[in-house]
């Protein structure tokens, strides 16, 4: 390869793209519904534990691998550990990326439908009951969700085909600041509702009676999913970082902003849930069912509702392009394909699998594997199993196998006291804390050993 590897142009670009990858449906759709099902505050606390104790060190580990090698997820392990079983981490990452992209695009497709619905004032229906039926009717119909999924993937293609700087980076620079502004506006609005106190109590006061080993699995999976962690997404993005990008600080900023957005989403949704006497345990339909009924009772329904679903759409798009980039950089680096061809292949596969996921709320809802529809299976297997397993292997690899000098140089290039201390802490977490936590949750949570 003679062509020079793409790089993100600016420091803002680095933050906007990594935060863009992290912040998405995981925060605004998945976190509130998981927290709603699993007891609110307790789920949040366990999630925070995994983000800070396991997540941040593993984010650093991915950054080290990616920037040091400047390669895709498969190529990086091939370069660092030739002829060893570590290569499996690369293939697992590629598989997870495509599974996640498939079911994620369905939900992202729903956001497009809801933008259209908002603009048409929800077809004039505006009672809570009426809207309830509306989501179910839409999600279980045959064509509409399918077409939305395909359209969403097409939008991905249009951005990805423009390349790393002109496509991914430029889009993120515009969308991320916009997203934070919209979120702030919604938070203020939500805090003024009569149910605000109950909502905040649900989100912030932990009730540990709800916590079982399987809730631990879900919370760990949520932390990995939300940080885009364990599948080489961050290896891929950091292969576009410059030598000057501070890895520790970038990891900290990304994890902090990602967590902030999840909490803000909770602050937006739960006060509304309690204000309108709805149930927090609604599951995946929570955001799509509850928020529209909130918007319908606010002055300026169309504006609020459109704004919210545009926010969700934008957040999804900056995440899915990072999922696709895992495969695209693999196909271009390792198999020598053109960027265009690699993008077409990735999006085409996602279109096929995504269509099946889209139908799994309707015609294919009877197709069950291990008692789960395809949509749920893809989510469960990738988030709760493949990502933490990938994270476990990545942390063992950087903690025990990778040359310590490389780790030190990447985390603290100019060898300041603070930098070296940071590097020591990260390595300690990667060697002992993260692997032990992940393995323990697996052993108990998957019922390998039961208490
Ligand atoms: N982190 C993204 C979110 O929270 C989802 C994601 C997972 C993105 C894996 C990339 C890779 O929505
Ligand atoms: Na996230």
C-alpha cells in the first residue's frame, strides 16, 4: 500500500468522532429502557462501576493497539501477535460489528419514521392510548420498518463513501455540538414537569433488591455497548489518530460525555414517565411510546417531537458509521479493496440481516432462537457476550502480552510524572481488575455457576 493512512484533521475531530461513536441509541434508547426494566438507580450504579473500573482502561487498551499499529482490528492483532490465537479477537470484532449494525439500523429506522410522524402531527392522534397502538402497529407491519431500515443504511453509505475526513469527521463536527444543545433543552423542559421528583428518585435512588446476576450481565453489556467497546471500533478510530492525540485524556472525555448523555436521557424520560402515570418497564418501546405522548401534551408538539427524533437520528448515524468503519478498514487494509467496494459490501450485508431484524417485530416474530427473536438475539449475543469477551481478551493482551514500553510510550509520550502514573494505573486495571470483573460476571451471570 502506497497511499498514506487517513487521519482525523483536528483535535475537535478526534473528540467529535469518538464521542459520536459512543453517544447513540445506547444512551438515549437502550440505557433508559434497561434501567427502567432493571430497577432504575441500582442499574445506573452498576453501569457506572463498569464504565469507570472496566470501561476506561479497556478504552485505553484499544487506543494503544490502534494508534500503535495504525491498522484495522484484524490487521492490528496480526501485526502484534503473528500466528497466535489472538487473531480471533479481530474476527469476533468484525462479527459483532455487523450484528450490531443490523439490529441498530432497525431502531434508527424507527427514528426516521418518527421524524415523518412528528411532521404530520402524529396523523392527528394525540391520546396516550392512541399513540400506544401506533407504535405497535408500525413496528409489526411489514413494509414500513423494512423500508426505514434500508433508507437508514443508505444514508450511512452516502457518508461512509466520502471517506474518513470528508465524511466521518466533517459530519461528526457538525452533529455532535447540535446534539448536546438539543439534549440540554429537553432536560430543562423535563425538570419542570410535575412528575420530575418521582422520575429523578427512580433514576437515582438504588433499589438493590432488583439486582440479580443476570442484571449484572445486562449492566456490563450496557457499559460495553455504550462505550463502543470490545469490538475494535476504537482500535479502528484510533488508527486515524495523530501522534499528538493524548490517549488517556481522550478516553476520559469520551467516557464522561457518554455517561453524561445516558444520565441526561434518563432525566428526560423518567420524569415524563411518572408525570403521565406510565410504566418504566416498557422495554424497547419505551422511548417511542412515551415521548410522543409527552410531546402531544406540550405546546408546539410538532417542533419538540421533530427535534427529538432528529436528535436520535443524528446520534444513531454517527454511531453506525463507526460500526461500518470496522469492516471497511478491514476490507481495504487486508483484502486491498477500494473504499467504495468495501462500503457497498458492508452495507449490503447489513441490509440483508437488518431486514430480518426489522421483520422480527412482525411477520418473523415467531422465528425464535434460544427463545429470542432475531433482533433480541443479535443484541443479546453481541452486547452481553461478544463485547465483554472481546474486552476481556483485549485487556489481557495489552496487560500481559504487549511490550510494556509500547504501552508507556502511547499513554505518556513525554514521560511526565502524571502520565506515567496514569499508565501504571491503567496497566494494573488491565492486568487484574478488568479481567477478574468480566470473568466473574460471566461465570455467575450466565449461570455457569449459580449462587
Ligand atoms: N456506542 C453506541 C451507542 O451507545 C453503539 C455502538 C456500539 C457503536 C458498538 C459502535 C460500536 O449507541
Ligand atoms: Na453510548
